[in-house]
């Protein structure tokens, strides 16, 4: 029996954080807004479309954003509000399908091959969802509709903001061929630079590469790259995709260089990460320390255990252990981060601890 052609929708909220702030504060409407901190070490978390016309983008240092747009208005993030609005939006998704894969608070994949409500097309479903989001939250969303996740995500960017675009079966390969590699979801700046060095600048260039060539240069990711160059992506929408890591990083107002200051900062980070682990009832066996020096050089160090990390104290001790070989630091640090990965649930952790105890008898 032939499998039905999948119908995938990618919904992406338009300038989500900034749009929420403009919705809730009429004085901000029509003005360039950045969600973030305006301090010297601040970073833009999101920018309104008015700010984007000046070149302001998310992850941009606040001082650079202010230089590009002197009239830029900074507002502090309110993540509890964004999470509540995101829950409203996901409740709308759930009227149409149970196959929802969130990517973040403001975007998700929906598989509507067999929708919960009888609708003739995925295009009609996307249109209804966007109308419901506007009516119930006062916000706008864009949608991409296609037969796989990769193409649906590309399509959602094509008519932003407040639009939708369809890539029907048979159209994907030609659409991808004309696109620059650095616009491909799943190909980051570093990989794009490596591809450019090999003469790969567009989807058409990527399609000309043999699978063996891609494997030689890109390892396990080669199969994915080979497929998307042809408009192919077999990945299913995964409603319960397990989280791979839990972490937090902080950019400091004052550079850190003294060992005591670094250890205090790591202890605070460890408490924050452990709180997130506890809230999600997860812990992990691998701890990663991230440092970014004042010249933006970055390094990471990791250590893996046979059992999940049991406490915030243990997490802080591990971060200190990873820091110690780097001391004395060659230059001050502007950012620190701690991430826990190789996650296990609290129940799995308890079972592992019990087995470990039993092994001593």
C-alpha cells in the first residue's frame, strides 16, 4: 500500500517577543523595539520589524544595535508572558493535530496528513490556524506548507511577516536549487563556510556533490545534506522528542579574571541549571563548561560520568574541575556557560543509584 504524501506545516510567529511587547504596550507600536538589556554587555533577544529595517537582529550586542538604530527602545524580556502566549498558540495547534513538534516558544512543526478536523488541504488548515492566532492572541504568524519538514521551514520564511507559502510535491528540488547554502535550515555559518571553500554556494552546487564526497568532508551529516539538495527529508514530526541538554550561559557586565570570581559565577550558574533540571525532572551524565574570552575566542571542556549528576553542588564542583586546568587564564572572560547532557529522568537516576548501592552487597 502506498504511503500518503505527508502534509507538514511549519508555523513561525512574527518577531514573537517584540510583538508581544508591542501588543501589550500601545506606545511601542510602530516603533523600533529590542527585547533585551541596553547595558554594554547586553544582547538583543528579539527585534521588531521596525528595528530590523535598521539591521538590528537577535543575538546582536546591544551596543551595536543602538549604534545601528539610535531610536531603538529596549524592553526587558518577560519569559513568563511569552510562555503563556505560547501555550495559547499550542492549544490552537492541538485542535487540528496531535502531531506537534515544538522547536521553541514561537515555532513548531505540525503533521496534518490526517487532521483532527476535516479539511481538504493543509493550506486551508494553515490559514485557519493563522486566523485563530490573530483573533485569540492579537499576534501574527507565518506558515510554510510542504511534504517534508525541511521544505516547510524554508517556505515559512518566504512570505514573512503574516503570510504563507506552499511547496507542493515535485516543486522542492527546483526551489532548493536556486537558494544560497547559508539560507538552508540545518547548515550553520561554519558549515556554510566549509561548503563555500569546496565551491558549494547554492542548492544546485550541493546537488552536484556525490554522497561519498559529502561523507568525506561532513561525516554523518552528509546523508542529510545529500537529501535536502534534492528536496528530500524523511524525518517525521516528533511530538515527544526528548530534550538533549539543559544549560545556561551568562554574559557579565565586568570581565572575570580572578579565580574566586570565576568560581562564584560558576556556582550561581550551577544553581540555575540545576533548578531547570529539577523543574524538568531530568539530570545528565555529561557536564560541559563554556568560556568566551574578551576577544570572543571561545572554548568548551566536558566531562562524562557513569551516573547522572546528583546535585547543584556536584554540578558546581564539576564545572570548577573543568576550569582548573585553564588557570591562570590568558585573558579575562566575558561569558560563562554550563550545560548538562546525556539526560536521564529522575526515575532513571534513582534506579541507577539503587543498582549502584546493591552492587556493594
